[in-house]
C-alpha cells in the first residue's frame, strides 16, 4: 500500500504538461538583476560597487548573519547599478544589476560535467563548502542549507529524507532533474550522509512519477543505505511535516522542526546543488525552472541563471498567449502572482505559471455555509473558516491562540470552499500581523 499522511489533503488536477520535456539551457541574458534577499533570514551584505568587473561564481553579497546566505554572480560582467526593484514578493528590494560580458560562456555549464562519484572532502570541509556556496532550499522555502545542517550535540538525527514529491500542479522541475541527474542526486545524498554521519536516507516520490522512481532506485541499487519510497498522490505531500509523517510516521511537534524527531529534509534540487558545490566547486548560480500553462505555445523546463528576467523565459516559450490574465511565481496552490515580467528569477523560483482569463477569474465570494470542507482538508488540523474570520475582524491575539502560525499556507481550504471565500488570503494576512506582534513582544 502506498504511503501518505493521514490528516486532510486534496487531489487537484495535476496538469503536468511539461513532465516529458527535457531540460533546456536558457541563453545567458544580457543583463541580470540579482536580489540580495533570496533566502529566509537576514539579507546579504553587498560587497561590490558600481562599475566593478565580476566573474562567474564570484561572491557579490556576503552572508550577514547565521540565518543568511552568500550571493554569487551568475555571469561574467560589469556591475551597472545597485538599485531597488520589485521582486516576486511585490515589494521593492535591494538588487545588484550586472551587464553581461560577451566572453561569458560558461565554465559552469553542467552539461559538460561528467559524473563524479568519489567524495574527497571531510565533514568539516563539506559543511563549510555548502555555507560558502550560498545553497538554500530549492523547494520554495529558501531556508539556508548550512543552518539545517548545523547539528547541535543534543540533536540526534538518524534519517535524511529527500523530497522528490513535487505535488504542486503544473510544476515538473524536480521530476525532470530526477530523470536527468539521478546518479548525481545519489552522490549528493551520500555527501550529506558522510557529513552528518547518517546511515539511512529515504527519497520520497509520488507514484505519478514512476519513471523517476525507477531511475533513482537503479541509481541507488549499489548503496543499501538509500531507499526510495513511493507515495500516494496527495497534496500537500511535499510539505516537510506531511512528508515525515508519510514516510516515518513521526509527528513533528507544534512549533517544532524535523530535527526534533531525528530527521533532516532536503529537496532534490538542493541535493543536486550540494553535489555541484562539493564535486565541482560551483556555487548556486542557476536552477531548473518550469515555464508552463495550458495555452503556452512551448511550455518547457529550463536551466536558468539566477537574476534572469522572467520576460526572457516568457519569450523563450513563445510569449504570453492571448487572454493571459495572471502570471504566477510558483505553482497554482502556493505560488504568488507577480506584477510584471521584469521580476527576476531567484533561488526560490521553481516555476512560472501563465494562466488564462477563464482559469484565473475568481468567482464571487459568498457567505460561509458551515460545510466544514476546509476543516476536513486542512493537513494541520486547523479551522480555516475561523482563522479567516478572526483575521478579517482584526482579532489577532485570538487568531494566534487558535494556532494561525501553524498554517503551512497550502491553499487546500480555498480550493474546496463552495462559497469561494478567500480563506488563504486572509490567513496569510493574519499570519503576517501576528508575526509582527510576536516580534514586538519579544
């Protein structure tokens, strides 16, 4: 029987249009716009100035705290501006603008790298190299990877879980990476197991990716410490807490971390980035991005330099189709609409979803009919209808007491609401206010 988490969850249409599309390499853009806040935590500190020449992989913004991350130049070129520009959050953020030099082509082109299995670094060097390389969680959370791997003496971690679920509809970046770089992912897992002295690793993949399950089982066949777990197709299976529950039946405590139950979770994209950093000294300067939509002419997966304007990706798939209503950074469930296509690709950009008018238009919100559908599907056991009402009425202390901060913002509640109420919108708003209030109190 396929494993899954027991509480809540939904089955949205998969729409994996690009699952059979091999990853293409985007041309190096003429200009890149590199934000200095591409991770959870403190923004990086800029260490270059206007008119400076930079090389591919050079540090251009240094980590400015423990929960922070280095930023590297994805291209060789000249810094033209240190400017404020709107990023995918919709807010203006500090950004380093680099004009690309003609000499650029890319000593970091991964297509030229043969598989390298031998691991020559020791534990200390591996962890330092991950820190220096600016690697963050590529599943969307962008949590600095070196922080996750900073094990304290009182934390006993016995299992590494690799997240290959990719349960968001439309997105296929992880799926394609597993198919095309399966052996490298296995070596990346072995690197982390060596660094953390962990003897067990499990790769979780939903059963709609049977080809990826086969590829990774074959790649891991010679290492009996690494297993592949086929999971039932169920959203949000890729959430850390749900994935741990599905695979190990361990319950991460409220307000706790996977480490509290002896687990570290990393996305397959993060694992591949770690492989590249350790085996080939490549910092995180590019990632796989799915560019898709039902009416997109040539929806595909791409290797994309960090800082590439989204308009370049849109042009690559044939431009915006007639009747486009919305462009989403990420998937339809947890992604966020962007204001324009000048927004750059960041470390957390897993996909660009182009949605037509008929799909994007919201139906009129009506009164709650107390059907409890939102309660039944919430994977965290919350009452979304109540949390929306409390946020709408400004009752933030009560919302905090009702565990609003436990919400993982999966959007399952909004998806099933027959009254089309904007549950997630209000809960996100309430969470932001509660977080600010908690910060003031502390």
